[in-house]
C-alpha cells in the first residue's frame, strides 16, 4: 500500500494561489482564445460540468466520442484532398496517395466545375484545372476513377451547387465498373447554405437550391445506403473568417435546417440521419478546436433526440471529417506551416474526428507539390503511430480547461440559435445576411489584432527575416486547359445530340413540377453525356440565377 500523502488541493482563488506560492506576476499579454474568448489563469474541478454531460465514449451525449473504442478499434480515415488539371493527372495523384497509405479519396474540383461552367465557357478562361480537377462530362468522371475499384474505396467529393449533377455522373461512372449505387461509399459535400454564407459558389436562388439538396437526400436514402448525401461544412465558414463559436453555431444550424426540410418532405428522421456527416476546420488554437468538436457532438445528439425525436442511436451521432486550416498557412516562411498543420491535425485527433486531411506546407503559394503532399500524409501517420495519442480513448476527457471550454462553446452556439430563430430560421437569416455580417465583423476584428501586433503570427508580424529563399511550387501547364477544352468538345461531337436535348427537356419539365425529384432526370442526362454546363443552364431556365446583396 502506498504511504505517500496527498498533495494539498490547489485553491480556486487564483490570487490566493499566487500569494501562497510566491509566483511571479503574469506576463503582459491578452489571454484569449483565437476567437477572443477570455481564458482564466487557472481551471479546477469547480469548472467541471456534471458527469452525465461528459459521459463515456460511444454513449449519449457523445462528448467523449461517437464510438466506444474510438481509435483503439480503428484509426481515423486518412483522406487527403487532391485534384488538378484534367482527370488523367488527378487519377495519377489518387493512385500515388493510395499507394502511400491513404485510405480514402477526397476530390477537389476546379472553379468552373464548382460554379457550373463547362471548360470551354468564356467565364472559365484561365481557371480550368487550376484549383482542382476539371469535370465537365461523364467521360471525365470515368477517367478520374479509372483503375480504382469504386466498390472498395470511399470517395469524398467537395462540390456544392452542382453536387446533384456530380453525383449523377459518379453513379453512372460506377455502373460502367459493375458497381451499383447501393455499393458506393463516401460523401458529397452538397452543403448549399454554406455557399451563400461563406464560399460564394452558387448556381441558383436559395429556395430551388434547397429543393435540389432535398431531392438528393431523399433519392440517396432510397438508393445509396452507404452514401452520405451531404457533408455539413463549417470548414469554409471558418476559412471566411468566422470565430470557432460561429463555425459551430452556423454549421449545426445549417444541418438542423436540412433535417427539418427532409422531415417536412415526409422522410423518417431515422431513415436518413445516420448518413449525415460534418466537415470542420481545425484552426491553430489547440484547445479551442478540441472543445468545439466535443460541443458539436453533444449539441447534435441532444437536438436529434429531443427536437426531432430520433429513436435510432445512430441518428444521434455527429460523425465528422476535419481539415487543418488553410487560412492559418502563411506565404512567409512556408516551412513553418508543417508545424502549424501538425498541431491542428493533433487537435482534430484529440477532438475525436472520424476522418482527417492535413494541408501541405506550400498551399499558401500554389497547389501542393508531390513532396509537400507526402509530408502532409506522413504527419498523420506520425500522429497515429508514434505519439501514443491514439492508444487511449479521449485522453483529454475530464480536463478542467477542456470541459469548461466545451461548455462555453455549447452556450455560445445556443445563443446564436436563438438569434437565428428570431429571424425566422436559417434560410431567412441567410437571405437577410445575418451570418454573413457576423463573419465579416469577426474577420475584421482578427485582422485588426494581427495588423496591430496584438496577436502574433510567426514570420508575418514577428520573427521575420528578409532574405527568405523561395521554395519550388507546382505550376499548372497552360496546355492542360486547351486539352480539357478539346475533351469536352470531342464529347459533344460524338454523342447523340437528339438524346441529349430530350433529356434536358425532361429535366426542365421536372424542375417546373415542385413535387418531382430531380435526381432521376439528372441521371438520364448523365447517361446521355450532357455536360455539366448544359444541365445547369437547363435548370436556370426554370429556377433563375442568384445575385448576392453585398455585405460590408
């Protein structure tokens, strides 16, 4: 039996503690989180919430993780985001990543594809294949995943306004491999409210865009049991300049709005909720990010069980993908970004993510080089296999500071929920530019702090050196744009033009009937080799286009 005596309890009063131990005064600095939340000098057991709010992993309210064994049972999915040039180049990158230990594919599309423009559209000039892969047609989707068994690999596609079209291309491309939609596993982002709030890539007004998302959720529920038809994304909200609290609140409110819409359509919440997923940002404020993910799980579980009456425990689980913060990367001293990414990735892991992407250190300058991608991938592998953080479940559970911060995150999210409800719900709030204004104000405040030197960014406003050596970056060959334009024009020349026009006409007719689900006619358009731009144009003839009211 141990004979040592128990150390005296640290007093809750911080001034008393300082006096008792003769500590030196605090350094002169603002003690806040990245989001501006004040941080106390000391946290104790008095800051812990009731035990039932912390819970156990795999048990309601899932503060400590959605699965009982977490990473003891299975490591998170390593899912590196990739895409550039034409489908051939990205297919090569996919194969490289799979050969080097990646366990899921995540597809980045170029700006024209995200905006619903074909590569030979005049608005696409200079952007084809620059920020992701160009996918105009079914042929491009088939080439993108050529030689990759879509019945075995999980695929994520980061595309929103044209997401139903991309999904139609993907389903038909898989059919050519003999893989039916019921076998396809993965996620399509499709988070349309987030586009109007933050990323600004839209094709239609808000209401018909919400209808399209609802159609895709309903169709996937019936035909694609392994598919996540929407990845409710806080990532881009955070990249636009939001605080962690705003990312948490706006993301969850978007998700709850999609659930509400699906239930209003007559879907049983337990039929689709288990396949909703989330996508969060892991910013540089380590503990704040961990607390954010913990609070998100707790809020989602409560709302699904108590507000929507979900009875299946799987409907209560908030499963998420996490990506390290692109906005935290600096063009100055870019090798420092390896450190930033490692810390952010560790926050995602300790926060309990199910899937993780680590950014490459050169992404503030250009698309990542192959070497930079390999370092980013190895970062996850070092965390998984060398650090020991995956050896025990939720190692930060019960931390005075983390649990107190989790509570504050939760409270901040519900305060935003109340403000949004007073405006008539999330769709009306977006139409009134409420979240857009909140994010703009937060971004301004943070940048003001950085510019004034009150918040240090190493290599940018402190610890600089003027004789930096430039690093080698990936350059996209301009010939790839001409190659892709040739590809889409070749498809148009050899397809049955009459069949294409017939499917587009059927699509317009269905779009004019609010009760019609648009996924079946979209799949028909894909089979006929209609291009993405042609499909978007057909729908805009019925739905119209969208013009944003600027927010300053």
